[in-house]
C-alpha cells in the first residue's frame, strides 16, 4: 500500500493509559505506576514520554479509590482527563474510549499505552504515529523474538518452537478510536480473551501491522524491573 502524504499535525491523536490494575505480581500493596525513580513516579515518566507527541489529550483510567493520580505533576496537565477504570485492563481501555466519545471523533487516532512502561522512546512513538497515519492502518510497537523458545508441559520440554515470524508485542498500540472501540465491544460480546488491543482488532478482522520497537521499552511487572527501568532512564538521559 502506498503511504498517504498526511502530516501528523492534520490528525488528532489521543492517548489512553489503563492504570486501574492491582499490579499483584509487583506487590500485594504497592501500585507499580506510583513507584518513584529520582523523585518522579513511573506514571509521570510514562505521561512525559507520551506528550512528546502532539496529543489532543490523554485519558487515565484509574481505580475508583485512587487518590494519587490526580495530584501528580503531569506534563501538559491541561490535556489530562480521568475516568474510572474497570476490573480488567480491557475494561479500563473501553471505559476510556467511551469517555472520549464527547471529546473526539471516531476517525481520530488513539494510542493505548501501559502505565508502567516509562522507557518508550520519543523516536519510536513518532515512528508508530507516522506509520499509522501514512498507511491508514492500525499498528503496534513490537520486537522480533530473539531467544530460543521451548514448549513446556509440567516442567518438561516438549519441543523447540521456531522463532521465525514471532514478535513480542509492546505498547503503544494504535488504531482509529471508533474502530478500536467497536473491536473491543465485539470481542467482549463474543467472550474472547483480550490480552491487548491488537488481539481485539485481530478478532474483528482489522489489519494490524507492527512497527519495530526497542528492547529497552520494558514493562515494569516485577519488583526487580524497577531497578532496570531506573538504569534505562538514566542511560537515555545521557544520549
């Protein structure tokens, strides 16, 4: 498909950040997005990175009892919106998309990004946004699988899985707002297990491309990931 010559400035971009999860793999009591790195929370780093794009606004889907998010010092705070998240990530994303109904057009693009993925590069964000706009498509950041993969049952290796054509999905994941909302609603209605936005789009028959990301775009999942994120952010600041 020949890319369209459309500038990012001609398209409205919105970001959705699901931030209502319990993060139980990180800690039973502490939310990973509110851990601090050099006196700034993980979530603030994440929002700072997203705002390197010319966003029309961004929506944080937070827990009903969350008393932290609205008091943080977000970049472009005038563009910040909040809605109540859901029991699962997919519910939080859908709540945010419904919130945007009164603010955005179905033809606007939305980037869904993990709250605890603060190291995404500004360059990758721009590449993803430009790709989707120029090719009129949905896409996600992803990296090719590098390690040898084993299929294991009850701790016994059954066979080695070919890495050919396998990519590890990251976020942001980007699509037109109306297309993504309809895809998620269909997947939920069909009782399909949604692990990310791309899986909902795939189920709906929507074409989704990959834009190669970087291995330092880590998601903080376990406690030791926080120290790795700290090192990555420090190294990125010296570039």
